[in-house]
C-alpha cells in the first residue's frame, strides 16, 4: 500500500473531526458506544459478523479472521485498528462532565480496551478542550496514552510488545514496581523474563512508522466514509 498524500490525509482528518463532533452530540451519560468505521472478516461477540456503520457498546468483543481487520472510533478522539487473527474487548467508554455536555461541558473522555491477542494500531488526539485518555490491557501489562499519540501493540502467547511512533505511551508491567515510558522510536517488551526496552534498528523503526502511518491513513479514510454516510 502506497503512502497516502498529505492533502488526502488532511481531508480525512477534517471529516474525522466532523464525524467526532456529530457523534459527541448524540452521546448520553447512560449509553456510550463505539462506531465501527470499517470491518472485514470481523465478528462481534463470536456470534455474528461486524459491519461498518454500526455502533457497539462497552463489553463488546471484536475478533478478526486471519486476513480480517476492524477499524473503530472508540470515542470522538480515539481511533483503533485491529489486525488479522486478533481479539479485543471494549471494557469501558466514559466521560466526565462539567456543566452542559452539549455546550462544551465534556471535560474528559476515556476508553479502556483489553487486547487478548493480535496486533492493533491506536491513534489518540485532542478533541476540543477536553482531555483524552486511552488504556490498553493485555495479560502482561497495562498501557496508557494521552492525546497526540500514535502507537502499535502486539500480543501473543510469548510476549507483549509496544512501539511508539508519536507522543508517548506509559507501560505498567503486571507484578513490577515501576512505570516505563515509551517514546517515539522505542519498543518495550514484556515476557516471562520481565520487561525491558528493545533497541530498534533503523529498518525496524522505519517499518513500524510505515505500519502505523498506513493504519492511520486507513482509519481517517474510513472515518471520512462514515461521515459522508451519516450526513
């Protein structure tokens, strides 16, 4: 897949922002749902196929086939792409309100996702004046990011591997007494031997940046398509 041109990405981001604002206007404190931007070979709760354009609530489990994928807008400032042979659960979608939520009163948005297996790319951006926080959990660690982050995480039977491309990611390995911050170009691995930073070669860093940039482009274009469909 070729790198998307900057102008196309700018249009995708503009549409994504518009879709986010529209979604924000429909959110209520009693019912928050993620938007499925795109889905191929993906299932919901191991019961039925997942389709682009539908909304799914907290506690939903999304799984993909070997060649499958799913793109989600968890909250108006959080996009996530699940790769093939993967499974994740949306643990919680929350926000804190200070005043009228339809008049700029939403001050903080947070999502918690559990990655059971596979690969994801996540993008977290600022939305208006409110704060953003994304927490991802695996069987070995918990990771948290704020606005301005782009990163990828792989979870398998051997290790949890997190790589940051933009912003930063804080990792809390289970059973450890420390927090590790992962900066752009850095990778953190957690396995049976513990947690440790792994240096990336120039080629490995370039490959990671390319994977995340491609996923980001796919997410923004999918958000554009949903914006056009919902106008």
